[in-house]
């Protein structure tokens, strides 16, 4: 579904990505793990179009998209749940979901909002609450729900477990697995590498802007050298 081919990106003189290549097959969960500052968030931003690239290609469903604006990539079928949720504090939960469908002109928006409420019942309870008054877990559910309202075929998830209690982390991971079962392809960036690789079909390890290891998620998880170097023991 997605092919990243030799992508490089920089912030001024700081080289954030160096010839990064990876594949995301249709219907899979692919995890991208690595330490803080390794380039994980930059790569997701480059794929969704909010971070320019200086070299390489990004091909989505057989078509190059690296020259498309971010909103055009959303229209093509790419959703992005950014690091830190990025919700609008004064805006209600319900209006956030409507905002997620901004590019749509079909008659099924209300139906899809109900589907999101079914996926995250707590959002239904807080539908009139300002997003700034939601808990961290509720804001993460809202950020995912907002992205899903655009009906993406590829969902980019950046650190969905950040700052959440362990029980909520498990709930979010279960939701990601459930999205895969519904046909959504997922590229998951996670600081919690063990949790990410435990649900991933395949994984990539990035270090200082370069992919250094790749393989099935379970294989990476069980490799003692990788665990010692990147995942903890």
C-alpha cells in the first residue's frame, strides 16, 4: 500500500532522515520503533505531507504522492493521528468528529460519527464536552476518531500510548488491532517498542534517521541483541 523509497528530510542543517526506505503492505500493522529523536515522527510527517522531503519518493497505492499537499493526501486515503493528540481545546468532542469529515460530501457522516461512538463509548458520554477538558486517554480516542472520520485506508499513528495509564494503553492497542480487522492498514510509531512489536505484522527499527533493522514484529521482539540494544530487557 505504501512504499517509502530513499527519503531524506532535514530541519535546517539538522538531517532528520537519511535515505529511509520501508514498505507497508495492505491490511497489516507495521511498527516503527526507535529512541527519541531517531526520526520516527519526522517520517510520519513526511508521509502525510506536513514535513517536506529533500530526496526520495513516497508511493501510495502505486502513485507517487511526495509532491501532493497534505490535504490532498487525506483525500487520497491517508489519515494521521499526530503525536500529542493536537486537539483544539475549546472545540467539543462532537465537533472534532465533524471536523474530521471536512473533505467529505457524502450523506454518511452522521452514521460514521455513531460508529466512532460505538468504538469509543466514552466519547459519546463526553460528546458535548470541550476537548481541553477530556482526560489524556479520552483525547487520544478523540484524535483517532477524528482521523477515522476521513475514512482512511492507511492510518499513521504517532505515539498513541504517550502519557496513558497501562490499562488505557492496552485499550488503545486493542483498538488498533480492531481497526486492522476492519480493513484499515496501520503504520504505528511507538516509544513503547515492546507493545508495538507485539501487535505488529512487521517492524522497522530507526536510529539517527536511518533504518537499521527490519523484520516480522515477533522476530524483532524475540531477538536478544535487539532487545538489549533498543527494547530493554
